C-alpha cells in the first residue's frame, strides 16, 4: 500500500499535456521536434515521431493503431525506464480503480501485492478476505494470473487482472520458498472492507497484564480506533503491550504519526522525509499524549509489514529501543504523489524516501528483527503462532 503525505490524495494538475499536443506544446520542424514545456533543457523528440510515423505507415493491421493507446504505451514505457516499481502511469480507467482501492472498499480478493527484485509477490493478505482464507502468505511469488504470465506486468496491471466483480473467480499460480513446484490457487472475488485494528488482553495467567494490539492497516479510521482502544487499555489490568504489525501493508503517514504519539514523548522524531537533495528534509515528530510511554512494548513484524508499519516500527526502535520479533519487513519506504494529467490519467511519482529517526533508509532494505522467528506451513495449518508466543515470553521478563 502506498503511503501518502496527506489524508486526501495529492492531486497536482500538470500544466504540460501528454506527448501529443499538436500545435500548442511543440514546435514541429523539418528535422526535429522540440518540447517547449521542457525548458530549461531542450529535448529532441524527432526519434519518437520518426518511429510513430513509420508505425502508422507500415504496420500490417491499421485497426490496431490508436493514438490514445499508443501515447499511453509511450508514457508507460518512459516511466518503466526509471526502474522504480512505485512510479507508474495510470490511464483514466486505472486511475478510477486506484482511487477506489485507496478508499478501503472495493471488489477483489483482498491482498496487497508488490514487486521485489523484479518478481511480483504478495506483500500481505488482508484480514478476513478471500486471499487470507485461501492461505496466501507474505512473500508468495505470483507467476501467473489466470493464463497471463506476470514477468512483464507492472503491479497495477496485475491488480487490474486480479480485481473483478464479486462472485467471479481468478486463478493464481503461486510459488512459495518452501515449495519445490508452483501451485494453482482459485479465489472467488468478494467485496473487500478492511478493518483497522483489534485488541485483547493476553498472558495466560489470571493477571492478564499484556495488551495485544493488532493493527491491520493505517487507514483514516485507525487513529480513532486506536484512541478508543487506548483508553480501554489504560483502564484495564494491562501493564505491557505487544504491537502486532504483521501483514500490515501500510497506509497514511499521519495515522502512523498519530499512533506513534501514544508511545513516544512529544517532539521525538517519528520519521524523516528525504527528497534526494532536491529540497530540505522534512521531519515528522510525535504530537500525542505519550500515554503508553512507560509501558514495556514488543513489536511483531514479518515480510508483509510495509510502509507505515515500517515507519512506526523504526520510530519505536530508534527512540525507545523497543524489541522487534518476527521476520525482516518488506522494505517499502517511499512516498508517492499523484499528479493528474489533462485527460484524467495520472502519474504516481516517487518524490521522496523515508528515513528512520537514526537515518536508516527503509526502501529495499526493510527492518531486521532483534529475534528472528519464522512461521512454517505446518505452524500455519495447525494454527500455531510461534512469533506471538515468543513475544509473550519476552515481554513477561520486561519491567
């Protein structure tokens, strides 16, 4: 899940049109085409128009030639050349689907997917969804969607193929590290409504001194739900907290910042936004009431912990030396801005990277746990949770 700077997605109108703005944006000469909106540097588009002209004249099937389709393809190719899976071009139809996803309610199978080392894979199956019920797990590699190989698909192209109306079926060919051969999984699409969090008392003793908080995603609702849960925890026997961020693909930065304010002193750094030297870094600080500052805390993460989950984990680790248990996180620490183009299509552009308070880059690196424990297929099938068991064991020794 991408992380956005504002609770409302940033929509910046791009004055420059798409490549084909005949007469208004380009000077067409005999030998070259110069993009006037690209100043201060001049860019020669002669090669583009030469290729476009030859395709128009020589391609065997004229019915397959279409200006919007070809221009969209050209823009997509330009964006893919950047080598950043999070910087993408979205057609008007794809833009509409993307905005529906961000709203938190859509029809599909309910999982966050991403690209890692050139391979499409599951970041996290979401709580109570067809993907979770089918047994999909973080790190599962998606080789095919129905009959389409995923090798050359972007993340958003894959999402478009996986999504669909409630009640319809999609077949995913999955390879897991523990498997010798891929397996096909058939999932029936449904309406996906994602919860924000839950909490309960745990301990195994009569005292029930451990509050277990599971945050599913950093949605707008999560701030309110955490505030409500916090006051219930404060008025309970709980003296310690296990914060479970496993399979949490992220969400809004402000929500992670709000939640961090319950655990950190006001003014402590939550995360640093780094623009790669293009402008000054922006520092986000805790602004809450620090009600959980004196509570011992342990955090659970896995390969499905990404983006805002990694920000919150890094903030508590760097400021409070909170212990982390589980598996290495996904490594998605960048911020995207959604720029609207003139025809309703959009560019989602990576504009910055997130750094932990001590300056660690999250993107492509992830966060390493202090205690590494995996959940095997056998654990999963037998409904065992050795990661949570270890967290309870560790936090019981904390004072």
